[in-house]
C-alpha cells in the first residue's frame, strides 16, 4: 500500500489542504480504518471502488467511482477490493464543500455522496477527464481548473475566520459563542460543516493526539493527554476510543506507517 500527498498550487491553499493518491497491487482484500479528521474528502476511484462500514449504521455503503466523504462522527472501516487499488483524492478544508456544491453538509454527516447525484453537468465531464488522463499532476491541474471560479473566495464572514481563531488557541465553545452568538454558530456549523462546534473541537483535539502518535513525538500517553488538555485519564481513553474504536495503547501499536488516510490496518 502506497499513500502519497501532493501540495496544491499556492493560490488554492485556502481551499485544499492537499491532494492524495493510494495505490496497491495486492490481490487480497484488506480492511482499513479511517478516523475523523474534520476535513472533507473528494475521492476518485480509478479502478474498483471501496465498501464502507459505518458503526451504529445498519447497512454498509458501497461507494460509487466518484464521491464526497462528509464529516464522520467516529471511525469507519473501509474494505478495499481485491486486485489493484488506485484512487486519487482531494482533501478540502472543512468550510469549502458547502460553498462549491451548495449542499447542506449535515446531510453528508456519516455519509458519502456519489457525485452523480449532484445535478451539475460539468461534474460528469470532469469525472471523464480525471479517468482519461494518466498522471497525478494532470489530475491536479484538472481539479484546480474546475475550482478556478472559487479561487478568490475569501469571505471574512465565513467559518474560515473561526478556524483562524482555533489556530491561535481558542479551546472552548463558550469563547466561540461569545464572538459569534450561540444559536448562529450552531446553525452555521450544522449547514456548512455538518457537525456541531463541540464535536468539531473534539475532533481537532483527538487529531492532535493522533498526529503526535504517528510522529512518535511523545514521552508517554499520560503526558500526551495532558498536552492536549485531557486532565482525566478516564475521559481521555473514553474519548479516544469513541473516535478510533481502540484504546490509545492499542492504537499506537496499530498505526499504519503509510500515512494519514488509512490510519489502521485491522485485518
């Protein structure tokens, strides 16, 4: 399994966190685990699509060849098909998908939307173009061309301004509500992101923990929890297990070194 990230052109950095590819020539079916990261993924299956198993949801979802993953509230298990795996993806910043496709994002929470369900004529053309070219750089160029009308999007009233505040250290919902108003903040997060502000902050916090685990930049799990404002170990373990399905020590032993998209190989 090979996972690789590609940076967008500088003009698109406010829209796209990065592009990614996953490739494998393994003949065996494997199951990997995704954990929430607060971003939105646009996925193009260049060969066989995946099957997703959402916890606490009765049915499994077999994705189409082109789809968008909305916010997920806890881990999902993804069954990769037998034979060759070849997928190309775009990881959008959390506030972007709502602006591009005009979809209320709470409808995509714990869901993946097949892009054929969006009534946009240019989408079908783009999908054909993505499959017709042979290199990742050509696919990146096609996506950036498609997003050109949004390149000047810099609405200071957007949720992007909230994320800037998160970057400088706001940790508590009450601080956000004081600046934006509780009801307005809740509604905007529901429509534009797909989850509540509280769950969004919890997701960011757990991802901070996971990033340090992957980078091995920690002295102990206890110290790691304290660095991310978990002052109760029981709370830390419970929160971590809700997002990942595993306790921190087992997760640490199971991390897939190949990268960010497929965190755990659980077969």
